[in-house]
């Protein structure tokens, strides 16, 4: 076989890494040998004393082979440049290949030395295969190397030839002890999969005695490493991400079963330092906490979509939510307000596939819809296995026991872990609440420990996203009051913000909106947060106030609590202006609301400014608010609106460029102008725009007064 063909074959056998092209092509023969000798010596000194927990035999065998290369290369280096200048070209090519081989050897040895024990155990066959590949490359390299054309001492030549023979005979080696441990780990997975919990003694023997994982910190590091692999490999991983999720859940269960909370309590005594949030308006509390992408949440239920479908307007909803909406007699799109041309639902398979991939990558249980769709089988392989759910259920039971009877430090850690479990799907939220977590979390809401309070209110928020848990929270005596107290007097900014988000989540149930507004200090605190909170806090507050404003009986309470003033002030804040205008559009439907808004000096100016430079939905809400202000606020309010500078031109623009609902509202406001007896209020060419939009408003002009709420796009955060 030609030399070039040999090395071409050798390269093809390597993994396709960019680092595989780092051969030192520009070095002289002398420098190349010196470099190889230094690299080989460094590898031997770095790993000879390393105690490899797994792959011990393969690692030691590779290091011994590199030791022989050290002897060989140091002999050439020390023999002088004269002998190296006469090296044949084939030898130089082999040395360049050796550079790459040593580089790959370092990667594999580093991997075995630094990876988590559980990960190495699960990758046992694959890593053994990498060692075997390296041995085969060494064999090929030595077969090609022209050893007879290089001046060597007898003892060095003998060692190289012996290495050549050994490399030819070497076979793939998989340690039987390591393999038995791997099989045992899978047996625990099978036990959870079958609905039983492995024996406490067996788990201790495996994790503590066999793997040497002897404390909570080590166990947590194992969990974090496995989770990192799931995310980094983006589904291209073996075992599959769904199986790894099961192992993560089992290891988390063992962390609390075997090691309790002692180490974490010591850490808490010195404070809990958080990483800074990535963004100002994110729904995260720390970098490690996960937010469901907004596009993956149903605009109606605000939860992760299980079966996304497309309706006639092009909007996507969860099938169960939009079906219920239609069955209630609605014939419009909940998000845009457009009339539905037909009621046919088209599966959004592309989005559904993205949701499944995202859930798999982040370890989030995904509940498949009951369907006979032929594509369902193709998705099944990506779904998390039952073992993860059962292990999480067992973990939740342990955590709730510590919430009830543990020390203050243990309660704080338990609340944090419940918070993390509750962010990963409705099934977890359901069994956590069913196991009795809510009463104990309520007690922690009044804790003097800021970390405990923040974790408990955030856990309550995550639990509340599941509809059935809303009633559990509201029916728990004193729970609503405690959430409001955190909103008013919370010990951290995050706790107050998450309390506001919890009220928004709970107020999704119409019957609870009045109860929340009537709870002493709730609306006042939301208004205060909207005025002086962080950008994220203002977002949480305005969404909660918007939801409360959809209940007609809350209008007087919001006026009394100065929420109207706060909403008017928020019109100038780009981050919350859209929701603020939507809430005002609801409030001004009632005469007392219109009167209160009319008294706000900056209300009309703020709404007009939004019509000029707001978002399409913001412009829509602003013109709706101005229209209702004219209808409900009497002549004085109408006059204030009609005298607003530049309003005529903005209406003209909106009639042609706004959303369908915005055009309808602009046309209705134009009608108000046309009916006014004062000629200057006809605004010249405005009638042309009105005539353009008039056909679509003939029978629907008054529909706004009967709307349940202004269409909004708001989702509940998962923290």
C-alpha cells in the first residue's frame, strides 16, 4: 500500500474534530522531534499518577505505550541534529501523524480524568472503543514507520519493535466490573419504570460503596454533569436524552435519600449568592433556571402546548384549549379578534417537533396527546420515560417530609428543589400539590430567611400554572393573604416580583379576580410595583393588573388603590405600555372608570403617543381606550379626546395600516367625530378612511362592549 493511501486511511478513522488538523506542518525535523518528545513527556507526567476510577486498564495501557514513544523520541533528540537531518520523508510524515495521535490521546485521558463517574459508566462501551481506536492507530503508525532506516540503539529498537507487536495483538477491552455497574444502574431505572422504588440499601451500596459518591456535593456535581450532556449534545446522544433524564431523576432522589441536607445547610449559613440574571425583563431568577419559550406556550392556557394546531387566522393554539373556546360559542380568534372562516384545526407538526426536542434537551416531561396520528409513533422515542416521573415523585415525597419536619435550612433547600421540580411540566406540578406541598410552602412565605421566602413563593408560582392547583392555592386558608404580604413586604426583589406573577397566574380563573382585588393591599402593591419596580417587576405587575381589570366589579377598587394612575404613568414605558393601555381600555368601559381616567392629566396624551409609536397591539389598545373614553366619559372626556394634537392624522394612518381590530376601532372613533356638530372636528379627509373601513364595522361596531377582554399575548413565567 502506498504511504499516502495509508495515512489517508488513518485520518478517516479519526473523529471529525477541527482539532484533528493541528499537525505542525512548518516545523523542521529537529524542532518536530523536540516538540513530540516534550508533549509525550508531559502526557506521561500528567497522567501516570492519576487514579482513574473507570477505564483504569485502558488508560494505563495507553500511558505505557506513550512512555515508549518518550524513550524513542528522547533518543532521537539527544543523538543530535545530524542524525535527524537524514530522516526519510516517510518518518517525517509519521511524526506529524504522531503529533495528532498524542493530541487525541490527551483528549481521551482528560475525558476519563475529569468527567463524572456516572457519565463514564454510561459511556463505558464508547470510551473503550476510543482507546481501541487509538491502539489501532498506534499499530498502523508503527507498521508504516521505516524503523530500519533510522539510526537507533539496540535497546530502543527492541522496545519499539515490542510495542509494534503488542499493538497488533491488542483487542477491544471492556472492564467486566465497570460493565456490571452499568447494568446495575440500568436495573434501578427499570425498577422505577415498573412503578417500584429500589431498596435503600442497594442504592447506598451502589452510589456510596461502589462509586464513591459520599456526600451531597458530589451527588449534585454528578447531576449537573449529566444535565449538561443532555443540553450540549442537543439530542444526539447515547443513551438517549429521555433515558438520561431518568438517570438524573434517580440521582436526584438518591441525593436527598442518602445524604439529606447537611452540606447545604452549612452553605446557607454563609448566604446564598446568585448569579446575575441574563436580561432585565427575563423571567429567570438565576442562569440555571429555565423559561419555556413564549412561542411554545398556548395563548389561551398559557401552558406548554401538547398538541399545537393552526386555526383559520394562522394562529397556533393547543388543541384542547381552542376546542373548548369554540365549544363555548366563540367564533373569533382569541389572540387577534378576527372572525374564523372555518373551524378546521390543522396540526402544527413542525412546532410540535420543536417542542418535543426542546423538552427532551432540557429534561422536561412532555405529555403526548391521545391521538391516532401516524406520526405519533415517530415522536414516542423522544418522550421522557416513566422512570423519570416516578423518581421525581419519590423525590417530591422526600422533600415535602423535610418541608414539614426538617430544620430551617432543610426547609429552604426543600422549597428550592420543589420549585425546580415544579417548573418541568404539569405532571410534576400535579403530584407535588397532591402530596401536600402547598400548606408547607405557605408557612415558608412568612419566613425571615429571604432565600426560603423567595424559593417558596416561586415554587407556588410554578405550581399555580397547573389549573387544578389554582383552586388548591386559593382554598388553602391564609395562602392568598400570605402571597399578598410577600408582594407588599417581600425580603427580596425577586420574591415580590414572583408574588405579582403568582397573582396573575391565579387570576386566570374569573371567579378569583374579585377575591384577589379585595385582598387588602394587593392592588396597591401591584400599582406600587408598576411605578417603582424593576423592568421585570413592572412587567409582572402590569400583567396582573390587566387580568384583574377584566372583572367589571374590580373597577372601583382599582381606582381607589390608585392603580389607574399607575397604569397611565406606565403608558410612557415601552416595556409595559401595551398591557397598560389594554387595562385602561377595559377600565374606561364603566362610567366611573372613564371619569377616573379622564381626570388623569396625561391619560389622553399618553394614549395618543402610543398610537404614534407603539407596537401594533399597543396602537390597537390605545385607540380602543380612547373610543371607550368618548363613549363612557361624557362630553367633557369626548372634547378632551377630540382636541388631542395630531389625532386626526394618526387615525387616518391607523385606518389603513393598523390591525383589523385597530382599524375597526379607528373607524368607530371617526364616526364619533363625524357626529359632532363642531365643523373643525370633521378633520377633512378622515371620512375617506372611515368609508374604507366602514363595511367591516357595520354590525360589529358595538362588539367591543361585549368582549370578555382585550386580546393580549401574555404568558405565565416558569421560574
